[in-house]
């Protein structure tokens, strides 16, 4: 039998059109002002409000979503867990990929040494922010939990102290800000580049910042404060006489103490439900 000849002719494939992109390939003339208002302005506002510029609590949305997820996982004051587990749980609130979430987690960790007061107690190789050669390990090798300072970030969060908003698919709710009990924005600082604006706040000493806040409150409330103890007067006996010391102590005894300042602040500004409001007149 003669060998069969292969059919070299290509078979024509019939494809059915299932969808049409309206306006594809067309050149539309539009004023540049309309393009900026409809396309560029929404993007710019999204970057400013929801990405690059922190809120009053000192956190950007990615940082807040990560820390709140760890709080809901019970990692405040408990044992550490794998970083991969934390990254996977955070994707319920932050759907930008596991690598972006883990990079955020590394920067907030104690091992990375980038923050004055780290929020995450890390275990394993988290690299160093001042060294390009020390890259952090993968999330399956490292462990983490919330640091002790986060107790002041999440205190009374379950007592309707802040507003909650739905996440991207409206399956869960997340806080819009954290009820931080200290000026976290000034303590750890932040930096970010948005559209048309940027921020760069250096870190500050925690004790000095709290002292400055108390002094501002005292000035606005017109309250005078005396020291809690008299050690400063006792240590200066050689510099001032006893008569001057007694007159100073009598004058200082008429002023309020630190506890009186805190009580007055709680009365005039009842921020927390734990503030025991007492009448200053009584």
C-alpha cells in the first residue's frame, strides 16, 4: 500500500465573539481638567487618606490592619506563633499580597531595630534596617507576637472607644484608628510620600512626650502641680535655709498633685470608661 500523505493544510478554527469592549481603540478628546478630576483626583485622595499619610494614632492602614489582626489572634501577652500564620490571617483585612504584609511586619519588629519602641516581639532572623547584607528570613522560619507596649494601644478597644468600618469585602470590621493612650505619632515617628504632600516625623523620647502633654493640659486647665515627694527640698537643705524651705513647702502644699490633675482631666475630658469622675468642688 502506498504511504498516506499528511494533510498540510491548516484547519480553520471558528471563534465566536463573546464580549465587546466598548470604546476600544477609539481616541476620545477630553479637556485635561476633566481627566484630572475624574481619574487623577480619586487616586491622589486614596493615596493621601488610605496609604501614605498616617492617622492621629501614628499608624498607616497597613500597620493598623496587621497589629489589629495580631490582637484578635490573642498574641498580646501570649506565646509566639509563626509569622506565616499572622500574614495569612492579615490578608482578610489587607489583600495586597503576603510579601507586602511580611515586609510591614518586619519593620515593626524588635529584631529589625528600626523603631524606638517596637510593636512586635520577634524571634528569628528579622534582619537589620541599617544593613543591606542582613536580609530577613522567610515567614515560615520566624515567629512573632505583640510587644508589651501594645497594651496601651488596644486598651478599652472593646468598649466602643473608636469607630469600626467594614473591610474590603464587608465580611469583617476593623478599627479606623487605635485608642492609643500616648502620643504614638510623636514617639515612634513616621515618614511617607503621598501625592502633593509628604510627612517625615522623627521619633521622640516617650517620657519627655508624656511630660509635655501633661504640661499642656495643666496650662490649658490652669492647674498648678506640686511634686509627689519632698526629696528635692530635702536634698537642697544646704542651699536654702529652714525658714525659706518651710515657706516654700507651705506654698507648694496649697497646689494640686499629679493625681488631682489626672482626676480633673478625667472629669473635663472623659476619654476612658475607667476614669472615675469625681466632683472637684466636693
